[in-house]
C-alpha cells in the first residue's frame, strides 16, 4: 500500500486480474461527519501541496472549487443522481476550496515566519 496523507493507493507486484466480486465504496452520509472529514482532508491536502512547493491564493481556491463543482455536477453527471449528486458535488468543491485556501494560509504564515 502506498502511503499518502489522504488517499492510499495499492501497489501491485505480479499478475493483475479482474475481481469476481466488485469492491464497493460507500462514502459518509451524515453531513456533520462530512464537514469534519473535509476539515481533516483539506488540512492534510494543503500540507502535502505546500511540501511539494505548490502555491495558491483565496481567488485561486475559489476558481478551483467552482471548476470542481461544475466538473462533478455537470461533466461527470452528478445532476443525474438527484440530491446525492448535488451534495457530493458541493462537498467536493467545498473540500477543494478549503484545501487551497489553507495552502494560501500556509504560504502567508511561512512568509511571516521567515521575515
């Protein structure tokens, strides 16, 4: 398993075959828990991005979030999933906004500390 702060990945050595049974992934459905998850994941994602030398601004965070919503809801067909599709598109875009807003905040904090 590849170690990552937010989403782990599987590294396979050897033959790869199709599974006989699909793997199902159920996401959290309680909004209060989703908000906590967004806070945790956006903090981890911002820290990883900062360590990788990425930069952001509040404006860039907004446009990334907007693009994420449009992509999830329209391009990926979230609007066909009713309330769940809308909720997923909104929460995904909120997560994206906070990740890049927190990245911008990390930059500002780092600049102040090194001045």
